[in-house]
C-alpha cells in the first residue's frame, strides 16, 4: 500500500495519535485485514479513519455512527451476554491490554 503524497497531504508525515487512539482496540489480525482490504480496493486515495476502521472490522460503506455496542465494552464473546457491559475498571483493564497489544504490533512492524 503506497499512497505517497496522497497520504501525507491528508494526514501528514506521522500519526498525531488520532489513528492509534481509534484503532487501539483492534487486534493485529483485524488491522492486517484492514490493510489487505485497502490494498485490494483499487482506490487511488487513502481511506478515512472511519472507513479504514470499518475495513478492519470487515464492514464496508458506513463511516458514520455505530449500529452496535463496540466489543471493547462487552465482557466475553457477544453471544455470551450481548447486554452485559463492562464496568469502568474492566474497561480500564481492557484498554491497558489493548494498548499492550498495540505496542507489540508496532514493535513487530518497526513503527
């Protein structure tokens, strides 16, 4: 995936933390799926952050709004109890775990 000037003209030379913040709850496999979907999209311009996130989650099209409760706020797989939301402490633990995973992913890819 090489957008060159098209990327830097939209987003600058380096992430200001926005992309990291919005993608922190995704697994490395989900991010890889988003990259693959972007590479095979045939688009000339890089996707917006919401569009890239949707690609990571296997969704196409809807960039604005959510029609679901994000998995990060659920405990266990959605089928276990879809209405069960995490407590504040559980969300904090989840965020810390996701940040740890993101740092590992960044280290693996050399960012």
